C-alpha cells in the first residue's frame, strides 16, 4: 500500500524546522512546491484556487498527481493553504454567508485532495451586528461547513486579526469564544499572525512582551491549538488596529521578535511562513533560516 501523501506538521520527537513563505500557484499548484524548494523552504503556504473570486474551476486529477509527486521529491515538508479573502463567516447577510460556507467547503475538499495539512481562514467581520452575534454566526457556520465536508483530515485554522473595522479574532478570548461554541472543536486550530497580534495590542518586541503574548495565548486557548504562524512585520504601531504587513526588520516590530520566534524551542514543528510584500523574499528567508539554524546547532537546556 502506498504511503500517505500527507506529512505531519509536528512530530513528537526532534521536531523539524518548518520555515518558509507564501508562494504563488501560477502555472499550476505543483509550481508552488518548486518555487518553495528553490528558496530552501521546508514549509510553504499557498492558495488552492484563485483568491479574488468565488467561482473557480475544480482541480483535475493530473494537477493533483503533479502536486503530490512534486511534494514527495522536494525539501518542502509541510504545506498549508490560505482561504480566499472574500470569505466572511460572521456576516449577517444570507448571500454572503451562503457563499462563504460553500467556499470553505470547496477549499477544504481541495486541500484534502492535495494532502494539504491545514487551511487558514479569517473568521470575518460582524459589520455592525456586534461581537457576540458575529461570534455566534462564525461558530454556526463552522458547524455547517464540517457537516457538509464530512470526514476530512485537513484542519481549519482560525487566524488572529488586527481588529480593523469590525473584524473578529483580534483577541485570543474572541477566538476562544468561537471555538467554544462549535461542536467540532477537534477539527479547529489557530494561526497566529505577528503583524495582526501586534496591531491588535500584543506587544511582542521585548522579552517581557513576548512572554506575555504566549502567557495570554496559553491562558485563553492552550498551546495545543497553535498550528501555524505567519511571520510578518507591521507598518502600523502596536494597538493601531491597522492591518498592513511589512518586511521583517523594516516595520515597527523589528528583528528581535522574529529571532525569538524562530529560535523558541517550544515552537519547533509549527510551520512558520512569511506573507510580507513580494513574498517569498529570498533575503528574508535566508536570514530567518540562518538565525534558526544557528540556534538549533547550540545545546538546548
């Protein structure tokens, strides 16, 4: 029997260094594997369909085969996907809600066919309904999604947001509330975006701030829910609620926070990918790998 094409993002012993970037699928999804490998990535993030419209042609069997073959023969050990930006599971508009649910179902099925490990989504914006109503809408939509998808190994990851406008998930407590109201909690996880949490008010620039970030995350959610990290610097100041990514070291977070992230032994085995302007940025990726590998070559306490 052939081995599964799905590779675990986290191992129980000697976790791998899963580091990389969001890469394009132009020319076919298999091209993303090739692009990631060219930059030395061990983890990548992709779109599994066009990200600017609802409808997109389904994957064909040849695309799926080429993707799996490319992955088997590459240095890329973990692939996560990001859902399209049109999704809004918190919306009270029945048309938007229906389209959002249908899209997530479609994307999860695409991920399952490709053997993609996780699908990241933004929970959405309540649009004036209020936080509590928005959270309820997201939780109910998630249950509908899993009812329609049925068995699926791909996890759905709720991404932290900057809280711009009426966007939900700017706090770990809001994410906890969403997950608590679903009936499929074991199929959910969290993707932490550094630019988003910084803009939302979690100041990870100092050692104390970094420790406080994870203290709050663990208290609200538990580290077991963390399944991916987006490594992005921020153009907006801490607490600004401005969702604007910047190259690592060129924004207001600064390099030290990213040194802590890629050298934190507690985060080994968690895929970390950049979504900075012009990602993948070869210089940025090389710097992250050099910092991480230097730390891994040193004895651990």
